[in-house]
C-alpha cells in the first residue's frame, strides 16, 4: 500500500460515522459517473460500428445492383 493511501486510511479512521457515510456516498457518486461515461462511450462505439456496417451494406447493395 502506498504511503498516501495509508495516510488516507488513517484519516478516514478518525472520521465520525456520519463523515464516513458522506465520504462513501461521495466515492460512490464518482464511481457511478465514471461508469456512466464508460458505458456511454461503449454505446457510442457500438452505434458508430452499426452505422459503418449499414453504410457498407448500402454501398454493397448499390454496387451489386449496378448494371454495367
């Protein structure tokens, strides 16, 4: 464990129960926000992939149906 983390752990031990609960809520909110950002990026990535596939499919159909 790093010195900084050990220091924080000692500080948290001195907090009252209410302060520890407040800290826990703060950390949970930060984690939820980061998770939401990661989920949105993944969803955006999937959306872009589907758009590319649909565009490629449309181009392929146009080329396939084109009479030379």
